[in-house]
């Protein structure tokens, strides 16, 4: 089944573009919402940023883009104002600023803030990059610390967010602070391709592949025949024109392969010509090039060739390896599979017939003139076309008469087919030692063919037909449903792509149906293995193994295509979602509140009493996303069975959620932060008053002079 992944739905590949835009090791950055003027909350941050600052991802999300939680006593008030001004004006900024890590240690940082626009030209995101430049600033910091008044003035400018909570993910690079390429726009876009790029799923490419397949089988038949039966005797054989035409086809196929799209490991169709060339050069190019060498042009120009050149032409048989690449496509239909199996069996018989003739020919040429017990001599006697003479020189004996090549080939093919399918009939039999050895090998290969092909062809077809019968039945039902209800083309494509992609992921296997007959103990172990990535999250670390085993049975896999909504604002939350791959965005009133990627947990803080949770925002897929879902009803059932872990789990999940979707959570957070800030202001004022008193007493300075000095 051809996977349609990446072919229909437009995607927002902004995160992937940012991730691949740089090629170094610098990975410290955050993304912030530029449409919320109050604080410009952080919607995404990298692992490098967390490593640099010491704050966890959950501590950083939704904090101010100015990173006030990194401010400290020695952070310059002038630069703070400059940062706030740049954010308000949506302008770029590059400044060196002193920050404080979570453990209180100081580091100098080169802060670079740039704005990101959407397709309408509106600034929707800020990209803030952080580079540790402490080493280069060490001397200047030491000099500034010598000035007592400098320390006093900077202490007065401590940010009110010094104690505010703080929040990490992909890798950027040191070129952030150089002159990198233009930033990508944050928008959904259809895949664009040059008119000279072929789609690997197009009708033309499918027809071309079948033409190349027929040409490959033609080469597999004619090359061994010409090498064994024709040799150097005929420079004007009738197949010369056809052979040259096939070589031209192979050369054209190489050109087409350099301009044909392919599906990457991430499921996207690659249209970039450079990437296509690299992919082809590292996969099939060498084999295709060797197989397309134009040996037959030697015949066209009447150039005398030797047997070595004929043997070199057998490298064209490497083209058969390309058949294996397309077996998935051909295996959709049992008739095609059966035809390919029978074709390969007939091709094997043809190759062995050529070898059978070479053995008989060498036996005649290497023995005396009166020697006549080989299978070729026996064939000549039966057809009344005996070999009357052989050349007199024993070192270079050639056949001068006997049956025609047509009769010899038919007899040889008859012998190999009868030997492969049975034990032969004796009318064409092996007489010499070499012929008997080859006959033994043929019968062994025939027995193997029976075991591998004929003995299993029924089972193969039945097994494949049962799976694909279900696939085609469901596909037909889906198309009938679309036709009966007159669904629009866009909705039809989304349905078909979702169905085909999910089928390609699980190959039509319903894991729940497959495992339902297994005992609970074994099913739990299997479920824990399948879902180990989500169960290794810190939120589940406090649960016992028995609790985890019960919980694993309520975890399901899900898939979301680009542009699809996983949740909408106001929906009742039915599950917790863990992002296995892809990226999603959290939206509210068309504003980006968060960007979610691999290993992010989406859900809401839980309450054992209040189990109905309404979502406060939309969650929409930017790219193809694989998800693992924990059903909330099943989760509550497990917590009811293990009440000793309920309270701890409810506390932990609040801190481990990448984004909290509970309705009203924003106002709750703002109210909580207001209380924290007021408490901090009271503490700050008391500390400041004590510092002023100490300073005035130490220098015996009147308050009016002290106030004047501070203002200066």
C-alpha cells in the first residue's frame, strides 16, 4: 500500500526549519508569543536553555519573554529597559546582560531577540537566543565589582520577578549570533515543487516503473542467452536494436531518478532537488549506473568483442535488486504476487538452461573427436542432426554441426523445468560427471523451490489476501460513504490520508483485539513495553509497578494530521496526551499560547472530586503527530484502586504538564502570581530600608545627600 503521508495536508514546518537552520552546538533559545503584549509569554524553549539556566521546562513556559526570572542584583537596569522597549516595539535586540542561574550563580549572556512574522506580515513570535559569554567578560566584571557605589545602585534595581517560577527543547547553533539566513515565517504552506520534479506517486511514474520492470526482465532473459548461446559468433544479431533501446531506457531512468521525489523518515515528501540527488547517490545510483553501461553500442559499431565483455553485461542483472524495492507496491494484489513468483521461477529455469548448454558444450570441446556420450550428442542423434565433426585441434575445439540453437535451447529449458518441478523424464538426461553434478544441483534447487515457493504460495496468498481484503473492503466502504454523503474533496482527501496513514503504521493490526485473549499478567507486560516512553515520565515515578501495570492497559496510540484539531476550546478533556513525534500548537483566539513537540505532556491539573475538565484553548497539529493517550476514566479507576498514590499524583502532574488546559487556569495562575509578587515587594522594601539605614550610618551621610547621590 503506498503511504500518502505528507502528500495532501499542508504543514507548518517552522520548528523543523529552525532545528535544521543551524549546524553547530549552540542550542539555547526560547520562542514567545508576540501577540500578547502583557509579558509576551514563552511558548517554547530548548533543552540547551534549560541546561544553561538550570530551570526545568515547566518552570519556564508562560513566563515573560524578557526572562525576568533570570534577573538579579547585578543585572543592569538600563539593559532591562532596553529589552522591554525592544519587545514593545517588535524590534531586534542584541545586548550583553548579566543573568542568574537557578542555583544563584552569575553568568554573562549575549541576548539576541528577533521577531518572526506569519504569511500576513504580522509579528506573531519572538525568537530569543542566549549565548554564554562569561569567559570574555570575566575581567570587566571583576573591575566593576570593585566599585562599591556600582553594587549599591544595581542592588536597588533588583527585578520584582527574581523569585518568580521558571521553564526546555531542540538544538540551535552558534550561528544565531552571526549572520544566519533569513528566519522562516510561521505559517501553514502547501508543498511546492519545480515543474521539473517528478512525483513518485504520479501516474506517469507508475507507468514508467512498469516499463523499467519489463525492460529489466528482458535483460534478465537476453543477457544470459547471448552470453551462453551467441557468444562472439554474431555481431549483427537481431536483438541489437532492442538491447540499445533498453540501455537508453536505463540511462533515462537514472536521469528521472535524480528528479523524483521520495518520502523521508519523518514522513514528508522531499521536493528539494539537492536532497533528492544526495538520497539517490547514496542508495541506488551505483547499481543503476553499472547496469546501464552501453555495451551493446560495440555491436552497433561492428566492434569485435570477447567473452569477457559478455560476462560484464551480466552486471545488468543487478537491476533485479530494484524489484525488491518495489515489492511493497506490487504486493497489494495477490495476482501480481503470483505472477512475479512464477516469473522468477521461469527466469531461474532459463538461467539454468543456459548453464546446462555451456556444460554440454564444454564437454564436447574438451574431449576426443570420437567422444559422443554427452547430452548434446544424444540430442543430435534423436533429432537426426548429429555432430559430424569437431575441430582437429584439441586446445580449441568448436562445434561445427548438430542441432540448431533453437532446438538446443528448447531442450535445455525442457530439462531444467522438468528437473525443477520433478525428477525429470529421462529423454534428456545427464551422462557425464559434470552433467550429473549439475543435474543433482538442479534437483536440490527444485526441492527448495517447492518448499519456498509452490509449497507456500497458497499460504502467502491467503495470508496476504485476508489482510488486504480487509483493507480494500474498508477502503471501499469509506469511498462509498464519501460518495453517498457527497463530502467535499478536501474532506475526502483528509479522510483517505488519515485512514491510509494509520493503516501503514499498524498494518491493519488491532492490538487490543490481538491481545484480548492473553492473560492480564502478560497483557500488562506487553502494554508496559509498548508504552514505556510515557511511563518513564517523572509524573509516574511515584507509582508502584502494580499501579503502572494497571495504568498501561488504558494507554492507546493516536495519530493527528497537519491542520487537524486534537482538542477545541470548551471541550471536555477525555485523556492526557503525550507527543511521541511531530509538533502541535496551542491556540486561543488565533494566538499561539504554546508550541508542543516530542516528549511534551498535554492535559490539565487533576482533582479527585472534580472530574469534569473543560479545555481553555485549542490544540492543533502543525505536522504529522504520533500520540499516546491515557484515558482519564481509566486513570481515575486506577487511582481509585491505589488511593495511596492519588494525592501525590495529583500534585506531581501539575508540575509536569507542558501546558495546562484546565478552564480558568490562567486566572488562577495570575491571582497566585499577584500574591507572590506582593509578598516579594513587601520583603524587598524592608530589605531596601535596612540597606539604606546601614549605608547612611556607615558613611555618616545626611539622608538628603544620600537621596541626591542615589538619584545621580
